[in-house]
């Protein structure tokens, strides 16, 4: 994992991601392959609804669960605000399970002290490659890491924390090279 950052991954930091951060060129091409092609909001919503309550695990071992509220957040105007275009955003949402399984978490982030962090143990930002119109885009997946209600402790042991989706958005186009 790279250095800790106070806020969101800066555009410049995300642009520093290379194919080698995800694996070999062949592995990245396979990871970036999409399986679902939702063309409208309702199709992406239907695909995401099949994932509700299903534990998903990232390549770094971070476990996350999608809720119905998370689907609305992902597909809402606020969830897609950072996306470069709606088509690519729906494509990422419709392939969230595959993207998450291939996601890496190169940086850690501190909570923004100027926001309401009640119930939050942390914010996790993961990045995954996704093929779109001949390019390999980097998709940023933001997840909320929740505290347990009674103790306030992190929900599960380190490296296997339960997170709930906050949003999915475009980050940049993956640079080739190592």
C-alpha cells in the first residue's frame, strides 16, 4: 500500500497507476474484460440488485456487502458525479462484482474531519481496470467501513473488514508500462 492521504485520491496520484500495479499485461486485459453491458439505469439497477447481501472480496482481501441504499447511491447523480460519462458509469456499476474482485487499494485515507463520520471506521478507495471503447479505464470504488454499533470497534478483523458501497466512479485511463 502506498502512502496515507488526507482526502480523495488526487487526479495526479491516480494517473500514476500503471498496468503493473494490477498484474501482467495479460492479467490486466483479462481483469478489464466486461461481462454485462447495461445501457440504461434500470438495467444497471437490476444487475446490482442481484448482489445485495452477497459478500464480495477484493484482491487485497477486503470484504464488502452491497445494500439496496447503496444501489441508489451508486446510480444517483451524486454517485456518478465523478464519472466522465454516463455510459461508462453504468458499465462500471453493472460489472461491480468483477471490478471489486480485481480491485487494488494502493493508498489509505483518513476520514475527513469536516464531515459527519458517525458510525464510520474509515473510507476505503479501491481501483480496478475496466475496458471501455478500446481503452482500459481505471474505476474508483469508494466503500464505507462501518463500526459495530455496540462497541464502536471496527466491524471485523483487519484485511477482512465489511464495507458498504458509497459510490463507483471513473478515475482515469490506465497508463501502460511498469
